[in-house]
C-alpha cells in the first residue's frame, strides 16, 4: 500500500466527487480512479459505492476512513519527529522541480539569479508535477518551480502560498529536419497517412497541455501514437532519431533548433501551440513556520526584480513613437 492511496481516499471521502478529488490531487480522473481501485484491491473490499450519485462510501469505506486518517497522521507524525532531529541547513535552498524544467529552465535561471543575488547552495528534487507540489505542501522543500496554465492550474491556496511568475514558455510540435530546416513530418497529416506521434503518458502535465492543443485545434490533427513516455527529454531524443512528431517546450530544443537538428512541424501555425507560465511558489511565512532567512531574502529579491521588469515594460509601452 502507498501513502498516496490513503491521501486519495481521504480526499474522495471528503469531496464525494472523483473529478474534484482528481483535480485536488493533480492527477487525471482515470489515474485517480485506478489508485482508489488499487487501494480496494489491497484491502480486499469495496470502499466506494459506485451505484449511487453523488459518490458515497460503503460501510467498509466509512470504517476505513477513520483508520486512514489515523494511519496518515501517524506516518506524518513520525516524519515530523525524524525531521526535527535532523539539522536543517539554513544556508541552502531546497527546490522541487518537475523533470523538464529541471533540465531546461533551472540551470540557466539559477546561473542568472546568482549573478544578481549571490551564490546559492541549492538542492534540487526532480519529480513529476504532483509529487513536486506535495513536497511544498508537506514542507519537504523551500520553493516549488512549475508550469501553470489556467485550464490545468496548480491549485495552491493563495492565502497560504506566495507566487511569482518567472517567465512564459510555448509548447509546440517539432520533428527532425534536414540542413534546410525542412522537417521530416509536418502537421496536420491526413486520415490516410497519420503522422507517427511521440506522446506523453496520461499522467504527465505536458501531456494534458497537448490534449488541450488537440482539443482546441480548428483543423484536426491526424496522429498515430508510436511511443509514450512522461519525459520531454525522452521524446526529444526519439524525435532526433526521426521517429515522429513531438510537442516540446521551446527551452528544451534551443540548441537543436540552432544546430538544424529539429524544426517546427507546425508550419508556424499558432493554433497548434500553447503558452504556459513558469511559476515559483513558497509557503507564506508565519510565526509557527517562519521559514529560512535565506529564502526570505531571495524571495524579496525576486519580487523586486519582477517589479522592475514590469515597470520597464510599461515604460516602453507608454513611450511615444519616434
């Protein structure tokens, strides 16, 4: 049994809604349902009455809800106890970052940050989006760096968490190309000859972004999935081998575009791309959880830097044309 199964079940017991709980747990509804079923299989009994709406618990589910709360409380209590015995490094910053951003955005951003702020001792945990968010919520990191889109948001209480927008990034279709930058494959494909599609798995955040692109496209795309992974870097390597079309963040392909190894497979059409914000989150300091002084200084620096950039953009926009 996994701890996240308990957390999933507790959420479902409290919301009585699979879709709502899946959103709160930052997973797709099919994945959330599978995890509830895995818990039921492990216990050997049904916890959810699937014959009624709204969702309700079976008698066994009602009993297990109280036990799940107690078990999860004990697990978290032990973790808090052991963490309290470990010396907290006040001179380092712990980051939780989804895999793609840890490889593409984070290195350059951290280098630029240190040039203006100061050298930083940092520890990076590369995780999927769901687990990265949990690290912040559970106090396992100081800062969370992640993508955000209004139709697939990271749902953190703005009363408890501070947020900064660090930048924006587009997700587009790419394919291997020749020296003239002509791609091996070009959207939209056809029903008779669908394009080989290098796809994200269902539980990948970027996979959900691709689903939005496909759903919103005015002209349908004809794609046939030939490979799946939850890592953008893995899809990029397959695209470089000429195996198909992959939707990749622009920061992941900067070098390959410059070296004429990959090219846009969408012909520059904006309908087949989507923009995401790159956001930084922290738990808002409180008397009970004041956080690290270093993190506070860093946050204030980033906040001021963001205001300065916004002011310069407004000044340029207001400047009269020559």
